[in-house]
C-alpha cells in the first residue's frame, strides 16, 4: 500500500480543536485587555475602534475579524458590534457577566505549563497544616464563582431543591462555604419562613454581604465568618447545603461531614451539589480536567463519583440518600441529599 494513496480513516478535527483553543483564548483575553466588548454595544468601524484603543489600524481589523470568526463580534457594512453571546456574558454591566470566571480559568495556566515536572514528582505540598488551595479565596475568586452559578447552575439547583418537602418545612438553613451567598439568597426568596446563614472565610463573606444588600434580604440571610475545617459551624439547622466545596481527600471530608451531622436537628438534611466523575473517572471531560487541575496544585484534592459520595454519607450516619442529576455540558453537577436519623 502506498502511503500517499491512503486517506486516514478518521478526521483530525478533535486535535484541531485542541490546538486552536489556545489561540482563541489569547484572542479573547486581548479583547478583555482593551475593554473591547464594553466599547461595542454600538456598531463601530475598525478605524474608530483602533482610534479609541490606540492600536495599529491594519492589525486591529484582522484582530476584529478573528473575533467575528469566533462568534464574539458581528460585522455588517464594515462595522463591528457584539453578538448576543458577547452582550450576555462579556459586557460587565450584564447580570450574566463571565469575565472574572474566564480570567480565573486562565489563571491556573502556570501549573498546566509545569505539568511534565509535576508529573515527575514536583507536587506542591501543604505548609504548616494549611491547604495551598485556600490562598485563591479572594474577592475576585468569589465573584468568579458567582458568575459560574449564574450560568444556570444556581437556577437548576434551586428549582430542584424547592421540590423537596423537607425544604418547605425548613426554618433554618446553613450554606456552608457559601461564598457569594447567592444560593442562600435564592432559597430565602422561595421559602419566606426560612432563615439562612452563609458560613465562609471572613474575607469571602465581604462579597456575600454585598450580594445580600443588593437583593435587600439582610433580615433573613446572615453571615458567619470562619474556617469550617477548624471552627464551630453552629447548630440547630434543618438543612445544611454545600455547593462545590467538597473536593478534598477522604480524611478531611469525613471530619467535615461529621461536623455537619452534629450540627443538624434530628431529621435534618444535608444537601450536596457538586461536580462528579463516572465510576471509571474518565468522564465527563469537564470534571476530569478539573480533577487533574486541582491535583496539580497539591495532593489534598479529589473529585468524587456518585457512589463514593453515597458511601461517605452512609458511613457518617446519614440515611434516605437520594440523587438528582442537574448537569449541563459546562456544569456536570448532581445533587445528593441524606437525612440525619433513621
């Protein structure tokens, strides 16, 4: 068989997509650097744009055309403007703005670039009993998490939990590691008899306070600042809700789950909402990449399977465990709930 007469049996599109992803990311972040999407709520020519952002007119037009090809800008009669995608997610006045989240995604590129050496054993270790992942929990990180929730994960979660009979009976809910507080706010809006408490690191709760004030619900959503790995989380809760926090190794997670079990009233419920992996730990892709990304930062992180979470909850003493699939292509989430008591 002559090689030059042979056509591959499969296409190379998946490889092309991987290779072009880096180029597209650099183009997007260059647009962020120039605050471009905020400038293009109204149509403008390439020359107008070049004048405003003080760039080379010739290169600027090619750059804008690349953004059109990426479906972030539209071009009509020589004028450029945002597509609906850009107006919805890339203009910072939009309630669905994703800029902080996208920047956070790129922030960890240093570890990706060091993957070869890390795979050979140069894994970051914890220092003085502190977990290295906590150092990213600053206001920008929390805003990024809020933007991620507003993609639809928040809405799917609240819609599902609002169907639980125990939710409507609940009078006190703890949003553990609640960050921005949007889940606690949404739960309180649906259940008018509910008092919600957001527990998170002190610097994180400052962002939650801003959201609580924005939604004018200060009377029913409270704040407790602390480290749930070390500090008391309170008690008397009917529901403890935890979203995308429990990506830790079993020994650490078990201690937190026991703390939650003790903090619940009899017949109280734990409600977990997290990304999961399949039993082979090879899908979905978003979770597999997240699992690797966290592990490149250190050896204290772990993404669980549905079966693993269920086994952990039973081991701690929870019963009546149920699961609810609320996944999307960008958020492979599942809700797992269990009850304290028989």
